[in-house]
């Protein structure tokens, strides 16, 4: 079963606008969530994370929101830049166990 | 510079042959992982190791084998029993088997069966 789901395979936005990437999970034991960014033919790189005791974490242009009751998290990128074009994976962990990844969302930021 | 090195970057294999993908890290991380990426399926865990001389199967271990004889190295063998081996393979490591520190990934190996 897919415990972490990213239902949008792709997202296209204009430069300067907001990008919102969504992720849903089913395992209520997940207590830590991360977002990774991946360029073609490269490994994913860590972007931002959030603990289940928080509902928001911000780092520059990137903000992650967590809604535990809905089992939903989102990544906001403001303002979006062409260099943000990549595949974004959300991942979750249960009490320090191995990470479970979503399917990924391809973000394209158009100049 | 500390990091994870995967080699080779591109690999071609004939059907019926075994092939070994290399993964070396100099981060002094205890845990290492192998993932497979296919279009639309995200990253799926093949095998992971939390300590030297110990490893566990992930979600899609069939047709694969690993060893962890040294802390720095975690090679993955794709055997002829793997039905659909063509994929992008990623190796990762973490300080401890805990997500709060995140994973560091290598740059991947693209395996193509011809």
C-alpha cells in the first residue's frame, strides 16, 4: 500500500508566482516529514522538514505546512524561480525508522 | 569533501547477467540504503543496512542482493532473477537509522538491460 501519496504528477507555474505541492499520508504514526528536490540524473537533495509537533516550518522561499487531522502536508515556494524546476518528493518517517517516499511531482517554472 | 559516490553513472547489461552497482560513502554514516526510481512510482526501497555485517530487505528486494562488509561500502547486485532491472538506482546514507537527520543521496546509476 502507498502510505505517502503525491497525487499530482506535474505542476506548471509562472515565474514569480506561488508553487504549492501537496502530499497526503495514511500512517498516523508518521512523526517527521521531509521534502527532497531532484534534478534529472542526480540524487535527491534535502530541502526542508517538519516535525509532527509543529504545523509550519519556513526556510527562505520555502514553507512546509502540516495538517495532522487531514494527514496532509504541503510545500509552498514563493516566489517561484526557473531554477526551482525539478521533481519534488515528500517523505515521512515513523519514530526514526526508514523514510517512505511519495511518487514525486514534476514542477516546471516558466520564465 | 564528504559524500556518497556511485559508480558507474551508466551501465548496460545483457539479459541473464548479474551486475554489481558500487556505493561508497566517506561521511562516517552508520546506515545505508538502496532505492530504485521508476517513472510515476517514486523511490522504492530495495535493501538497507543499519550497521556493518547486517542488512534488511526493503519493499522490493526480490532479484537483488547486497553486502555490508565495511562501513563505507554497500554494493548492490542486480541478479538475473530481477524481472525488470532497467531503472535508475540511488544509494543513500544517514548518520543513524533516523529520519530526523535526513538522508544523503548519491548521484545515481542508470542501468539498462539490452
